[in-house]
């Protein structure tokens, strides 16, 4: 009770400081705090810690969830040491780094890019698709030309480290993704802001050494990411083909709509994949994270080893091991 009271006083003091500048914004924050709604952000894997830090700078000052998730996932996108997202991502079997990303806001506005080359921040291109075109998805060279027309810088995304790994892979050319190894991970992020609005973002360089042109779940609205501002938001990571097979993130949100807690909704989605794959479960990993409109959060995965980061007024950016079925 004392912890809740302190959180209320802290956020209310912030809202009061905004009042002189934006009365409606301040009142919205106070009203949502009275309802027990506080900002929260979730993101996949260990690099979610740094991504959450950036997102929280926006959420903690009354900013919009959409801005927070874009800013958050740009951190691993721009880090060449993160080998499954953005700059430094592992290439396809032709040695080309191709990126997939999507973004969705509280009004069901969506933007997506797939098989995008030469642009570090695929998530920002996806947002530009959402805000500046009549379309929801651009792919390949069309996505690149659009990005260049919007002022994005063309760069070589293949770092020496990733190139060396690709050349080593070519010696045997075996395509055998390993469970929980960072050759197919994704940064997926969902957030609830102080105004009670949800948004999400998802970005990846996809499976290492995939066939050129392969697209996973990450840029697919309803598979890698889904947001319903009346219910909740969810995002996925792992083997994208399996997430697409069940429209995974949409399924998680629909299960929350039926009244399931986010963790239970994620578990039921994983069980759906488990039922379909049956004897091939050891070959794949899938994990979901989700938040509902109340700010409750949860996760579940198929194989042990998936973790996710959470940042809220009460949870100061913790990395949590997701529960697993296997």
C-alpha cells in the first residue's frame, strides 16, 4: 500500500508540473493514475534492457508509447555487436543483410518493411511507411527507394564479424538454426503510456543464412506484433514460420480479449504451436510477451531459455526468465 502511495505521489507530482503547459495532458495522466494505470514497457531478450532504458526516457516524461517503442528498438538496431538486429545482423546465404520491421500505434495505424537492405533503422522506415504513404508494407528495392527518398542514409550493414561468419558458414552451407542461439532473435517491444495508450514495434535481421527473400513473422502485423488499444498488445520472437502459422500475436491479444491474463494468453498461444508441431518441438523456439490495458504483463515460451525485460515505476528494468512448456 505504501509503495503504491509513493508511486501515485511521484507520478502526480510530475503531472502537476505539466499542468501549466498542457492541462489536458496532465489531467489524463492523473486520471489514469487514479485508475491504477501506469506506464510500462516490455521487450524481448537481454538487449531489451538497453532498449527499455531509451523507451523509458519518453514514457517517464508523459510521452507517447509509439515514440517510446521506436526509440527503444533503435538501440539494438544501431549496435553492430547485436548480431540479429540492424547494423551487424547476420546475412542471408548470399551474404546480404536484409531487415524486417513493423510498428503499430493505438489507433491501429500500421507500417512495415521487409527484405530491406542498406538502412540501419528499419523501424523508422516502417513508421514512415505508416505515416507518409497510403500503404502498410513496402518490400525489397521498393522499400529501399522509399527510405532514400525520405532522407535515410544508405550504408553497408555487413560488418567484418558477420562477413567472417558467413564465409565460414559457406564451407558447409548447412542451414540448422539452433534453439536460443542469437541467429534468429528479434527485438520486439510493447508499451503502455501514462495516457493509457498502447503501441508496439518489432525489428530483426531474420534467420542467419536464410534464403534471400525469406521473410519471417517480424514485419507481419498479427504475427510478429499486434496492438488493440481496447485490450492489449503482444509481440513474438523465435522461429517466425511457426508464429506466422498461428497468427501468433493477434491470437495472444484475442485471448486477452476473452479475459485471460497476459501470461496465460501467451501460454495458450505456445500450446497451439506445440499441438501443430508435435514431434518436431526440439527444432524450434517461440516466445511471446504481452501487456493488457491494465498494465499487467506476462510471457511464455516453448523451450527454456527465453527472457524478456520489463520497466515500470515498480519494476526498474528487470530481466525476467520466461516460463516454458518444455
